C-alpha cells in the first residue's frame, strides 16, 4: 500500500515530462475496461438466451444498451469531471460498475440484464474518457504523444483478449462467471486507483460555468456542419464494427458451427486487423494528411464491404466470408484515429468537448444500428454483411459532402491570403514589382 501511495504522489506532479510505466499501465487498464465490458461475454450469447429463456434479438439488445450507456456516460462524466476533478467521478463510477457487475451475476430475467448492462456501459465510460483527460492534465508536448501511443498499443490488445478470456471462462463455469470476472476487475482497479491516482485537475483550472457552459459548447459543435458531418461519417463507419460485435457470435457459432473457443480466435483476428490498421495509420502520419488517409480507408472499406455482402448472398463458405470481414474491419483501424485527428485539429479551443461528442455519437449511433441484424430473427451472415455495407455506403456519402466543405474552407483561406497579400503590396509603389510579388505568392496559395 505504501508503494502505491508513493506512486500516486509521483503522479500528482503537473506538468510531467517523465512517463511512468505504472502510470501508463493503470490508465491503459482503465481505458480497456470498456472493451472488456463489451467483448468478454460475446461467446456466451447463445447460453444467455437459453438460460434467461429469451431470444437472440433480446440478448443482442444488451450490446446496444451498453453502447448507449457508454455514449451518455462520456458526455456526462466528462463534463462533471471538468467541474469537480477527475478522481471522485472515476472512483464513484468504479464502485457502481462493480455493483452492476455483481447484479448481472444474480440477474434472472432479460429486462433486468439489459438495464444493468446500460449501467455497466455508463460507468465503464469513466475509465475511457477520464484517462484521456488525465493525460491532458498531466503532460505537455511530446509527452502527450508518447502516453497516447502507449495507451493505444495496450488498449488495442483488449478486444483480442476479451472474447478469448470469456470463452475460456465458459469451459469452467456458466456465463455468470464472466461477470464475476468483470466485477473482480473493477474492484481491483478501484483499489489501485484509490492509492495510485491522485487528482490531476487543480481547483483553479476547473470549469465554473456549470452545466450551462458545457451545453452551449455541445450546441455550438452540433451547429458546426463540417464537424457534425465528420462526426456522423465516423459514427456510421464505426457502426459497421459494432454491428459485427453484436452479430458475430450468432453468425459464427450458430451459422458456421464454431465452438466458443474457435469463435474467440475469429474475433481475435478481427481485433488484430483493427489494431494493425491503427498502427499502419500511425506510420503514415507525416507522409500523408489525415484527410488523405481517411478518404483512402473509406474507399477501400466501401469496396470490401460490398464484396462481403455479395459473397454472403452467394452463400460462400466460412473462409471467404471471414477473410473479407477481417479486411473490412482493418479499414476501421484507419478511420478510428484519422477522424478524431481532423475533428480535434479544427476545434483546439474545445477539444475535450469535441472528443466527448464525437465518441458519444459513435457509440450512440452504434447502439441504434447494431440490433438491426436481428429484425427478422437470429442474425445471419447476410444480415450482418448487409447492415455493415449499408452504413459504410452512408459514411462514404457523408465523406464526399465533408470533403466539399474542406475544399471550400481551403479556397476561402487561399482567397484570404491573396487578399492580405494584395493589401500589403499596395504599399509598394512600383507596379512591376507588385505584379512580380503577386505572381510568386499565388502558386503557393493554390498549392495550399
């Protein structure tokens, strides 16, 4: 305990330049609590449906409930932490998370199960949004990039491990053991965070405008059409990933006859593809603009998702469907970091609110779209591929519209630069010299 206390004292310094391994591991674990909450129980869907005497569609709705909770939690918990600090909202959320997980162990009907999944998702959002806030509070400059890179690398492993761990737990117990595991995980994180994570937001830097100031910021962002278009584009695209998460256990276990353990490996392949895409995207930073990477990823995703849909319609076997599915998911690894980078770069004065709203739209829309595959009953490969292709088509259309706004903004900036240059050059008396200078400025502006 004394060691944890000393670690917390070290963490309390702001701004920091040295990145502690323990600090990164703690924030990574807090952030990974979200993926573990969603993915660990996927292999148990058929068993949960049988045990609670309900339908596959009803069990699938529990994913939507947790996604909705995560969306709302990011908005509310992030806003509360700006006014009251990071530590108290985080610890309070972890306590409620543990209680909700224990409730899920004891639940006897699907209605209570769905309600508790919403609470679980809401409280898991605290670890995700507050970890990012703590990084912004404690670090500056290159240290921020270092911590974020390590967070993304560690968090990328969580979706790979979660369904595999869940499948292994099913070998020794029922689906309820999975929620015992989640409750224990939340309890361990609460104890460690209590001793090791000190408050990172000083009182003098906390928001004093109340909830009204936060609501005005969200309103302004929603009225910012380029931002809203980009946010909706990324939300629709990532809804393809959430559709896969909600449907894959039925598609592969009931449709293709895989065991829970085999399904865990298939799910891991998709998670590896997403993680690999995000790492390649990081390698492309500096060589290509985020707008170029995003456009290329969406175009590739459009072709792959339509090919996946056509393949399932033709009744293709396991391997062609799985390969196209994994490749489609890989393009999400490019979209996931690129869209926020563009959105936050255009809103540096309200980056925290922009990030929270972006995440809320992504998870909220995912909660609405993911259950569509079960409208006609148990999800199939065709219904999963149809929804995935449909939302990626919508995302591609939105991207075209957003690109037009980028072009207009670039043109307006170029015209402003030219106008400023001409106004300055009016001070030059000689017309020949003025025309030469304008000729030198115009090609550079056109390039921009």
